[in-house]
C-alpha cells in the first residue's frame, strides 16, 4: 500500500509512514509490546482496549492470522504501529494476511515507522495519547482531534468490554465451580480453568456479590481488563464481599490491582507500563524465576504493600522491582500482575492455575 500515514503524539512529535489496514483515523494511548510472536493474541486481548500499539519486533504479520489465535471475538487495539507490517505470510495454516485482518476489523495502522526511535521516546517521556491517520495530514486538524481523546488515568473501560450475559463452560457435574467476574477476560484464562476440570460461570463486570454467590462456587476468579482500577469502586466493593467468605480467590492483572484496592492498597499509573512476552519475575516464596507475559499500564503501590500487615508480596519484577504478586494473609486469596495463561507462551507460570485448583479441592 503506497498511501501515506502520519502519527502525531500529544507532546507534538510527528512520525511519518505508510498506510496499512483500514484507511482512516484513530486515537488512543500509545504503548509498546516487546514480544516477537503472538501478535494476533495481543491484538485481541481486551486489556488493550483504548490503546495504540507499537510492535517492537521488526516484522509483524509474517506468519499471517488464524481464527484460533485469539483471546476475544474481535481486535481490541485502536490502532497499530510497526516497522515492517507484512502482507505476505509463510504459515500454511494461516487463514488470511494481517492487512486483510486489520481491514476486516476496521483497524487503522501505520507501517515503515522508525519504531526504535519511537519506543526510545516513549520510554523517556512516558505513555501519552496519540493519533494515527491515513486520511488527514493537516497537523493542526489532527492536534485538534487528539484533544478529544480521553486520558487513561481515571478511565473506566472494563464494563465496556465485559460480557453482557452470563455463560458457562466446562463440565456442569464438576465439584470445582468457579465464578468468574469478567472485566475483559481472555479466552485462554477460561481454557486453563476448564482443562483442569473446573465448571466456570462467567459474569458481567457489575454483577453483585449475591448473584456470584448464588452459583454456589468453590472459588472466585477476578479477571484482567483495561482501564484504571481506581475508577472501579463497584468492583472493589464486590471483592471485599468475596473476602468475607473462606473461599479461594485468584486475580490476574486488573484483578490483581482490584484485590489490592479491596485491601486498602493503592494503585498508580505507571510511566510506560509493561507489555511483552519476555519479562522476568521472581517468585519470592520458592526463589525460582519465571519468564512472563505482561500487559499493564497500572501497578500496585509498593510502599502501601510494604506497610500492610495483612498482605504479603509473593512476586517481584526483576527489571524494576515492581510488585508482580500478592497474597492475603489468613485468606485463600492471591493474585499476580502478569499473565500465567500466556499463549503462545511462555508457560512458566501456569502452576498458578494448579495452585488455585488445589485450594478449591
């Protein structure tokens, strides 16, 4: 595709490239992912709602797309930025090209961008809003449109991507019954529960505790999702009620942040977040390290955890020592900031699902 495209950052920096995907204009908070594979799973992760994604890897799209490689029913990123976004693909199992896939999902993309320079800029200046366009090239017009883009700080998005109706998965006769509260749950999280024998009922984000409890679960799962956890007092209140039971509770990513908030521990907006398939984490309980998949722009306040008598830190990030896992003392409740269900990988952290199942048994 020879059509030009433009990327304008909120701080005024401009990058030029070529159009890819849908011809159009899109805004969102810019972020970057360090993974070399799994781009389709990344694009369909509901936690990316509201974001414009830079893929750090030099080539994206070179193995095409496959209808099985998804985490939700549609692409969730607002726009895509790449150095080389590939139309040709090598995988014979692929259903289509990345370009067609983005067009079918109405996703604007910009190719031929110096992503090394762009990522270096974001690492220095921090996450910010941006606008990508392959139809508008007047910088003043783009800047004006960018002003209408909401800031991620304080933005509640989980209820917009959550299921609207309850649904069930797995064997209804199972003695392991998990009530999932869906803030943007990934399909492979549910799959990891089902393959371990759980009967799962997925509930909309604003489901009351009473309705969750009516399922008579043996455990509760708090899902990942997009947006600012501090903007979700409805979820925090529900989790507080979960904690009054003696039933196991497991949270991932946004669920980790919400579990912290339910215990009086604050969260904060990170400088540029963690996103990729290759982030090192240490389990402080076992002393072992694991390579993890991550996608978050908010974190749990380390000082608030340090001063909390009822919460123990279980995992830390080896790049910056940020909090990657907690457990509630005298409760069967724990959470991690990263994604143990990671697909295509790594699978180092899937033991956490085994731990959750063992608690319920």
